[in-house]
C-alpha cells in the first residue's frame, strides 16, 4: 500500500473515531439536559446547539470511509427499474 493510500485510510479511521465519540457524547448530553430541565428546573442553553452539531458530525464524518470502501448509500430505486438501454441516461 502506498503512502497516500495509508494516509487516507488512517485519516478516515480517525474521523470515524471522532464520529463514534460524538455518538457516545450525544446521549450523555441530552440526558444531562433532560435531568437539569425537569428535575432541577434549570435548563441549559448550550446542549441543544451542541447536539445539532454532533448529529451533523455523526452523519457526515464517516462519509469518507464509506466512499473509499464503496459502501455508501446509493439511490438507484428508479434506475434499477428502467430497461438496460436506458441505464446510460
């Protein structure tokens, strides 16, 4: 494996690890916000905004690894039902 492929692989793995950390941090933060709001009647102002950013990270960070593994989601519902000569279109 050449240097570029190794670097890309490790960069993608690191970014996926960040997405995994975001997946672990998100429920902890939301649980904290729910407890603070309903038990202590002291809502936080930062959890909702950070939660939105974490969800975006969870969705978008693993995309590089999915594309390199050729396992990303494809929308082929319509094109699979077309006759073979029309697949080119």
